């Protein structure tokens, strides 16, 4: 009998306990749907672990984990180009520091609210644990919409944002990075403002430009890492990216570098999207065009077809999942792939899903993939490459040196391979072989829970 085999009665008790704690989380965080879903997704994996390790229940680990150590909300006033005063709301959740300084990105998007920030921060705890790096979980952002704003407006907003946030962060305290709406330009402005107030503490942000403390490979890391993870899943079935048709949603830096790496491994990328619609290119998406349009010129993906006449543009980004493909990489945003889309993908013969975005598949869509035997690489494992290289950026800043692109890429590959292995091992140890969502949740959870217990009731 394996050490993890538990009595049915213990499993039922653990399930009841998890439900009780989940109900309390819902009651305490009413209307926070995204946060509730993120908690449910983790908690649903944990009954077998709790049944085999009752001390996690005695130590009230679930109750402690679901409550952020700290949640900061603040006013961000700024002046737009028409000399009008604007007011946005800023957030930083410092969710869990059991493994190290809080670490996680900042998202600037009109949909940002406390629920979205808490869902992302909660996910980040377990994702960061899986990387094996000494980083806790945090997240932040604002309901500021960078779309259509001038460079000067972006600068004025970010300077105001940091004039409040600076007092809560620091290289050994909390290290923000990018996320949706926050890339190299925004990190640069925020780092500049932080430096004016606090002095040069290079390690306070990650995702900096390579000329002033940033790490090579950071921009590519989330997309590359996602493809490395899917490569591991395919490899276990004796398969690969070679000659596969791939659909990648989004056209931000996760999507762009997932497309680039998948193409490098022999796949044809036939579609990508932005929030307005998607493009389909039977010749294979020209990644350089997408990169220039989105990263340099900051234009819409619809403009791709003007340069590639065989490509077509389709309004409505969620319909991208109607395209027949072997591999789907949702790299845009949360809940972009629902149950209906999951059924369509399965009917069209999809073999593998790799989540580059945070929580892109709904809980119901994930159930469809699992019950159809489709390989499913869950976000907190498959997209952990970005934050993993962020942690490598912190190391390089502390050591005052910089590794080459190849060195960082090799470390990223090793980390993604370890995350895959840990997820497989945990899924097998707790009787759910093949379910990498459960495996990743369990492996991440145990690391954080054990550190919390070792550090006492804090
Ligand atoms: N926002 C990214 C994520 O969701 C990166 C975070 C970081 O590098 O700190 O993991």
C-alpha cells in the first residue's frame, strides 16, 4: 500500500472540510467570482493530500492561504493630454511570503478590480512555488486603460502609480513585473520613478530593459516556457510540435514568443488574435509582422491582412477556437476558452492544450479536456517560465552580472522540465495520473504549506 493511499472515509471527510472552507471563502469574498474560481480550482485538487496529511487541516493551512497577508488599494490621480484630471484605482496584493519576497506582475486593464488581482495573486503563490525559486506570491495593477494613450500619458500615470506603490515594494520585500498592459516601456517608467524616490535598487522590478539590469530571455520566457512544457507533454506520448497545426490566442508577448518557439520546432501557426478579433493565415502567421504591428507600432491585429493578402480577419476573438488545430495555446486572458469552445476543439481533434495566459480555460472547459483524454498543461505550470526568468533576473541583479541568452534559455528549459516532472509525480502519487492540473496544484501547495508550518502561525 502506498503511503498516499487513504481510506475512503478520510477522503470523504477531507472533501467535506474543503467544501466548508471554500463556502467560508465565498461568504467572506462575495461577488469576487474570479477569485472564488481560482480558490476552487486549487481546493478541488487537495482532498487526497489533506486526507493523507491531516496536519494540514489541523494547521488551518487552507484558511490561512486563502486570506492575503496584505491588500493595498490606492488612488492614482494623473493629468491627461487635454489637461483633464483622471483618477484610477491602484492595487497590490501581497498574498503569501512563505517562500520569499512577494513576486508577481502588474496588470493595467479596465477590467482590473480586487477580484481579478486576488485571483492572479492566489495563482501566483503556487506557480512561483513550482519554479523552485525563493519567491512568494503577489500581484497588482490598475483599472487604467493603456490602449490609445500617448507615451506621456503612460509616463504620467505610471509615475503617479509608483509615487504611492514605492513605499510597499523593494528588492527583498516585493518585486513587481509586467502582465497585460505592462511591458518594457511601463516597467522602464516605473523603475525610473522608483529610483528618484528610493535610489537605484535594480532588483525592485523585473522585466527591465537589458541595457539597465534586465535579463536576456525575459521577454521570450513565458511563451517559450509554455511551448517547452507542451513539448514535454507531447514527448511523453512520443509526439512533438513537428508538422502540427497550432492556434495561439492573443498577440502580446506571451503569444508572440509561443508562436516563434512553436514555429522553430516545426509547427505551422495558423491563427492569433487581439481583443477585437482574430486573423487566420493558411500560409502560417508571419510572426515578424505581428511583432511589429503590436510591439512597435501598437496597432490592431486586423491590419495584418493588408500585408498578407491570403490571410483573413474575423471579428470576435473567442471564435478563434473554431479553427481546426492539433495544439491550442490560449495566451490572451482569463476565461477566454469556455466549455463550448472546448467541445469544438475536441471534436476537431485537438491533441494538446498549453495555457500561456492565467486561467484562460473555464473550470468546465478543463473538465471537457480531461474527460476527452486531451493533454492539458495548466496555466500555473505551463506559464511559469516568465516568473521563473524574473527570479533569474533578481539573481543576476544581486550578483551584478548578466548571463547570456543561451544560459538563461537553458535554465528556463530545465525549470520547465522540473515543473513538468513535479506535476506528473504528484498526480501519480495521489492517484490521479495524467491530471497535471491536480499534480501542479498539489506539488505547489505542499511546498507552500510545509514552509508555512515551519514558520509557525504568522
Ligand atoms: N505576470 C507574469 C505572470 O503571470 C509574470 C510575473 C513576474 O514575472 O513576476 O506570471
